[in-house]
């Protein structure tokens, strides 16, 4: 209660000072009285608490405190596995079974995870890029982040496993068919 009274007095004094300045410069009684009364009534209204036990002044203070506490975290796509640069990890072509025999299953898993990330990137961005006529920037970003080899590998594999999709032109199907995959048994599995 004392805090509200103090805030109302401060507001009234500030508006009273503004009214006195207006009186000095204009000598207009009506404007001076209106400003003084507006200051008093406005200060009381802004410091009166509502059913949520907050006044307008409290809400403004909370808003300022909230906005000053916010931090900006810009979103950057990729590097979900802590890899510095996915382009530095080449595509691992042998099958999972072959990788396990050579004790290179970790390399296969890294490559597989990057391939899945590349596939998700393509699925998330391709339709938007096509509809907004930004295919050039989409392809540039895809190649810049994943490299040409991985982009062709993932696209070819996706097209080969989507042979039922009639949207692909015969030339696209032929080009995708030129890529050989040695892991035919992994459809629908998540080995890593």
C-alpha cells in the first residue's frame, strides 16, 4: 500500500511539474489544471492493483525485466552430432556387415547419420525452395554443407527406394540407377 502511495505521489509531482512549466510558458489556466488533474488521476489509476494483484506500473516493470532477460539464439542447421564439418567425413560405401567385419562400424554409423541428416535437410527444404523459386540457393546450401558426393548418394538412394513415385522423370530414374548400394537389407531399419 505504501509503495502504491509513493508511486502515485511521484506521478502526481511529475505531472504537477509539467503543469507548472505549461503555466510558465502559456499562462493558460485550463491546460494547467487539466494536466495537473490528469497527473493525479492517471497516477492513481496506474498504481491501483487489479484482481491479479498487479498494477499497470507493475506490468510495465515485469515486461521490461522480461525483455532485458531475453537472449537471442540464432538457429543454425546441422552439426547435430558434434562434427565440425560433415563434408570432411566421406560417404562410407561398404555395407554395415562389411564394416563390422573390418571393425569400421563407427565410420559406417557416422556416415549413415550424416546421410539421414542430409535426407531430412532435403525433405524439409526442397518443396519450399521449389515453391519459392529458390532452388539455386537450396542446391548451393546442400552442396556447401554436405558436398556433391553425399548429395548425389542420398538423392540416388532416395529415388531408388521410391521407384513407385511417378513424379520422377525417366532420366532421373536412370541417373539414380547408376549408383550401387551394398546394403539392400536396411530399408526401414535404424542401425545407429
